[in-house]
C-alpha cells in the first residue's frame, strides 16, 4: 500500500488463512459448482493440482514461494516491460511507468526514448526459430528511467495459427511447424524447490526426446522466469494455459478482480519471451460444460465463460496483441461443433486408457491432438524408494497410495491383455506395464504423424512427474527416463518411416532433402523426400521390417505379441567397462522386440543412451551406460536389468 513505508526499519507481516477453508467458505457463499475432484479448488486463485490430481498428492501448501519485498523509489519506477519483436525486424517496446519521467530503450545499438510504447527497427536482426527450424539469436533490451532499470532478452519472430478448414497449424515466421509436443505439469509439489538447474535438466529431457513444444497445463502454475529463459535459449516453443482446469469457475467478485490482476501480471512477465507462442484460456472446461452435464447442473450459476470469451482475450489483445489466443483446449473453431470434435482444431483423446484399447487411436483423424496418454509405473528404483510393501504387489497398500487414477491398476492390466502376456510376478508386472505404456504411445504418435499435413501436431500427456507415482509421464518423479521416453524420442524423430496399413509413410521434418536407400521388407528402394514433407510408398501385407540410413525405422509383426508369440531366448549379450561406465552389446539371433536396459536397478544415478530398440537376426546394438558406480557385469546382461518383449514369453 502506497504511503506505508517509513524512514528506517519497516516490518512486513503476512498472515495466511487455510486455503482449503477459504475455498470451502467461498463454495458455501457462491454455490457449489462441478469439478473433477472433491476439494473446491476453483473457488480460490491457487494451483488446482495443489489440491490433488490423478497423478499428484493432495498437499494444499501455504507460504511465500517467490521473492517479495517492500520497495521505495525516487524518480520514475518501471512497473512492466513488454517487448513484441516481430519477423519484419521491428520491435514494439511497451513500458508501464509509475512517475512522470520518460524511459530510454537500448536494443541492438539503437537508443530510443519515450512514454507508453516506442518502435525500433533492427533490419539486420537474424530471426528466432524453434528447434530444428533454425537458430535462436537473442537480443538484450535495456530499459532505463531516471530512477530504475530493467533488462530482458528477446528474439525477433512472428507467430500465427492457421485455422483454414478446421486446422490448428502453428506458423513461426510464416513457416509451418509440425508440433511434436508434451504437456508439462509442476515438477515438484513444492514449487520453491525448483531452480534453474532443475528446469534445465527437465527441458533437456524434452529436447533430447525431439520435443519442440511444451504446454504449461492450466491446473499448474505460471512457471518461473528460468523455465521460459531455458526455452528461449533452446528453441522450445511454449503453449501457456491460463490457470483454469477441469472445473466451473465463479465469475463473481472478488475472483473476477483477482483473475484480472493475476493475468495482467502473467502477461507483463511473460510477453517478451520469444518461445511463448500461444495463450490458452483453460483446460477442458468448454468440453465438460457441453458433454459432462454441467449446463444442467449449473443452471444460472456462472462457470467461467466470461473469462474465456471476454476477459482473457481482451487482456491479451491489450497487452500482447501479436500473440495468438485460443479460448480452451479442446476447442472447435466452429461453435456449432462439439468442443472435442477431432475434425475441428483441438482434441483431447481419453477414451483410450479409460475405456478402449490403444489401437483405437487408429480410428481418429484429428487436426491437432493436445492431450492423449497412457499410464505406466515409474522406474524400479523410484518405485522401491517410495513403496515398501512386503511383498511388492500391484495392489499393495503403499503402491495404491501412489496410484491416483480411478481404477488405475485394473486399467493397466486391461490395457495389457490384448498385447502382451499376463505377468507372472511383480517384477514382470512392472516391466510389462512400462513396456505397454511405451508401445501404446508409440502407436498413437505414429498414427497421428502419418496423417500430416492434415494433422498438424500432437502434445502427449505428460513429460514429467512431481513425485513417485504410477502415471502417464515419460520421465518419472526422480527424473529417470522411462521406456516411454525412448519410444517417444524415436517416434518424434525428424526423419521416420511409419508402417500404416498397405503403406510406408516416410516423413522428413528436417530442413534438407532426404535422399536415402531404404529396405522395405525384401526390397531395396531409393527414397527422396523434400524438406518438411512426406512420401507414401506401397507396403507388402503381413509382417514387415523397414530400415533406412538416417531414418528411424519401423517393424510390424504378423499380430500382437500376445497372439503370435516371440522367440525366447532371442539374443546374446556381453558387457565391458568403459571410461564413463559400461558398454552392453546385444546381438540378436531371433527377432528381438523393444530391448531396454534398466540400469537404475543397479545404480539409480546410471544413465543409458538408448532404449526400446528392436533387432532382426544378425543385428547388434550397444548400450552405453554412464555411471560412477561399480556394476556387476553379469547382472547388466541378465533379467531383470536387460529386458525385452521377448523375455515375457520365457
């Protein structure tokens, strides 16, 4: 409050009420509204998943978790700086001031003064591009007044969304970008635990899996500046949800005013980041209003529509006019369509996992999939650190605490049954369900990518976890990459061949021509694919192996492994020490499907360079294990460390 600071020592006291009690009181005052979990998280402006989610603990925190201070100043104070640096090499620098002075902007050797906003042209500026499309040059912007200064880094680029005929196509600098994305949740239940190094590690998990976009999901938080700075530097696009998810949100005061202040602050803080390419109003609230019976349940109660269709787009238009806004995910451009219509803009696919087998992905022809996922357990070392059931069992009481999804363990087994043998013990259950998660997501990504350019992107659910849990993540709560991560890295490769029915779709999402020799079954074929395009080649019926130099290959069996069986034993393996750890070489004498080396069972800090590798007879592969620990060579080449789909048939 202005005028409260005195000369000398000042004391700032902050008293916290219980967030849960306040939310419950607001529910009683405003009327109960639909939400997906028991706590009335929509009644207070706090991270929704803090109240518990189907992958996260119920830990309703309290406290100050970002810097806070009493400020005094003389002269003119800088309240906010928003820079829109565009592909035409011009930048609009908008500065909100407190005081009567002007500001001075320095950008790329140009110095301009003014109030409100100024325009600066930098005709020699190189453009900022997403990863695999170009470099990420960043320019320092320094804003100064007679009593204050602020420095940001910006990149020159423009973003649009192509909505032609129901499309949802991201364009950066006018160039289409096929989105290979992942949803991001808070990486820790206690956000004050996060730091730049941890963000950097997790974003490396994304880039090394060929991900080019992270969606910051609306049930979480606006991440710290470190997150967005890392994405700016790495060329990782950011889709930012405003913080509304899976609930009907009241529009009455004080919430309307709190949302306004919150969103203004978020836009002021994030608008200058070139990685940020789209604002999204909310997660699943249009869909749930239309298809989940909200309209009947709510009657005349407000539910958030005023935020998504009026307040939020108005604030974006005023404060960040050069960046696209979409009201919800999922969402259809045509208001007469169901919000989750796959043929129009954004779709979430959750009948797979909840109700039907993962092969049902093949029945979809979506324009853009912004959520789809399949569960699997965390790494063995992560699970056994947190769960101490004796004996370990899928329905063990401690393990069930770490399975938050409704009927989750039964869904894992139902999803497994058509594809792989039923596990004989807990060790096999752990491997088989991890493997099935990876195979399910690989199947989905392959199918959706094969539909390009009709389909223009996927955002898998989810990259990361915030604690040890059975979930949809590719990287578990201890930061260990699950088999899904390796499958995703291959499925999101720049260049990939995908077997779809009677065709092989060869995709070249790289800036250069692909000119290579490919083996499609018994036939050797020269394949030329222009940059950012695909070709379709005829494929023989039945079992098929596709290989190519510089191209991620594919294998189709004559049926599901559970139907046709797999040979066991199928390979020979040997291990040897190296300066950085160990090398494990596997040579197949029978078709070997989805090899993984689960080195965390020997050393939780060990890292393995590859996984989910399939070999035809005579082929070899070497796994590089990086570790400082002394590992048993025999253990490295045996079950349960070296696993494959084949050994489930032993």
